[in-house]
């Protein structure tokens, strides 16, 4: 149950059903059992997890798409007002007018202009001309434009820069309706959530309070559950030993005790075990030379727009660098320059010796959507080699939270977070001593993030990370 004014964070592992929950609320999915009850005339708007794909649309047209329902009401009023109505029809028309008044739907064009101005969107551009971060902003404008009673945000901070995340936090905090959001961004959920809903093994569990209180309460609940299961299993073992006693004991045994044992067996069989913890391994190559990258007075731009001008930078072996900046300033361009994927328009760039580079860029998705997870990660082979040791690809993938069955699933059937885990699993099979990660945290669940942070902390090579995840940067890099 969600009430007006609540800001509820939805947390759960990738594939647990967070996005499916949203689709049940909006009616895009129908429940197998039970029902979803919505308040009368409830206005719902959703920010999807993925980026907009209709790249030919202009920014104003795409944003105005969030007002489709209000435009339909206006059109219905225009059509019905031209009809020859009886008394009942006139009353219905008046009710429709009052509804349009209440929704402030007469003047929608100025609302679109105000939203575009508020978010600083490039009104003259098409979506295909924008970076991932800007497309995310445009999608956010479309979700907010209708001023819904219930706002559903699916991974809202993905592709957003720090200043826009701060703006979004202020917007959500002051929002008049209810907000339900899915996120992996621990700073975002701590700053906003009035309570947490966790999807755990098919059940919704509501935890009052903020994220830190949730972590403490969850840890206690898991410890209590483990102790309860241990005591239950111990008692069951005693009863199983009793039922297997000799023939004399069977003749005189208590039938009520037998029925109780059968009930205990059923209880244990119905128990859903908590999924195992992630186990991420990163392939490491022999150490590189002491100097990894040397850039002197680098310059690069697009047309009349200079992005990088006069940059001098020295990256040494073992450096752990975080790269931050607003969308469009040139972070990805700088990475491509440093990796020699782009030729600098001025200045010089030198790579050190014995450099083995592995680069993660979710926008350059190299996965084959028709092939299975295991086929993609193992390049069609049954075994991968991690730090000199062969490992079956399915066993390797269990560390990335893929069951044997899920490892055989085609990539196109996976959630956004699962696809990111596949790309990371594939990347980490390559031995490297320079690891470049461009927005690696998008769509990952919190538990996978925490294990990834621990593995990166122990990585012996050099690390360059682009991220807007404040907690991730704090835990992984040593300089910005």
C-alpha cells in the first residue's frame, strides 16, 4: 500500500521482479492471482529503465508525449462540444470540463516550454543527437510533465550527472504526489526514501525508515532467519532419526508425531533458500611499466566546441582515478583519447610498456542478444581462464548470480542489470593491468555493487572509473 506523499525505495536483486512490480501497477502486466487497486482517476507516470529509442523525435515532441492523456481529454471535450447534446450529455461535458480544469490541461504547450527550460534541455535537437545522459534528462522531463499522482522511477539516476541527480533529489523531495523508485544508488535512496520495500524471494517486505535503518534491520532479520532455520533443521533431524528406529518403535509410535514430522518435511521442502552471495573474480595480467599514460597539452573538440584544451596528465601504475563531470563535457571523449581510440587534435600522448587494457562501456554493447549468457561470456567455449586457472563458464557465472538455467538464457530475455553483469563477467575474463570502467554501476543491484567494490579495491593494476555514483566513487578511487 502506498499513500500520498510517500517516497518509497524499491530494492532487490537483479531479476527479483522490481520492474515487473511497476508493470503490475501500471497494468502492463496482469497478476496471476490477487488484484491491484488504484485510487479513482489516478494519474500514473513512469520513467523507464532504458533510454528513449525513437531517435528521430525532437526534444519538445518527445517531452509532450508525456501529456498524451491530457491531450486526449482536450480532444474529447472539443469533439463532444460540437455534438447536439441532451441534458445528460451536457452534464457529462461539464464534468469533463471540470476535470480538465482540475488537471490544468488547457494550456499544455507553455508547460512543455517551462519543463524544457527548467531542465536546460536543448529544444532544437533530435534525440539521436544527444548523449545518453541528455536522453535520460529528456525522458525525465516526459515523466514529470503530466504532474502525476503516482510517479514511478526505474533507476532514475542512470546516465545522470551529479548536478542533475541533486536537482532530481530536490524535485522528488518536494513532490506533491507519491513516488515509488527503483535504484542502486545508495546515496540517492538514503537521501530520499521514507521507507524501503524489498523484494526478497517473491515476497514484498516493507521496512520503515531510511536506508541505514533498513540495512541494520535486514541484517538482524537475516541472522534471526538463519538461527530459526538451524533450530528447525536440528529438530527435524531428531524426528527423522526417531522414525527410522527399529520395528518395535514403529509398532508403538505416536501417529500424531508422524503427522507432525510429515508437516515439518513439507515446511522444509517449501523453504526458498536465500540466493548465494556474488563472487566476482577479475583477471589480472603481469604488471605494466611504472608510467602508464602520459598526456601533454592534449586538445580535442567537435567543430567549434572545444572539449579538452591543454590537458597535461600523468597516470602511474596503481593509480585509482575517478572521472566526474556534467553530461556532455567530454568524459567519454577523454577516455577514448587516453586509450588511443581517438587521435588528439593537439598535444602528445604516450602509453607505457606492457599495457593490457580492459574497457567497460555499456553503450557499446558487444553482446549477441540471440545467444545465451554462457555463449557470450565464453565466446562459445565451455571454459574460461581466470588468472591462469580454467573454470567452467557456468560455474564462473554463478559468481555473477546466474543459475545454471539462467546462464543458458538468451541475452535478449535479461533485465538491464543482468545484461550489465554479463558484460562485466565477459570483461573480467580478459587479463588486464589497466581497467577502464565507464558507468559500471548502472542497473546493478546493491549486493553485486558491494562485491564489485571489494574486488576493485584489491585489483593490483591501474583503475580509471567514470561514475556519478557517489558511494561507489568514495569506496573505489583515491583521486578525482
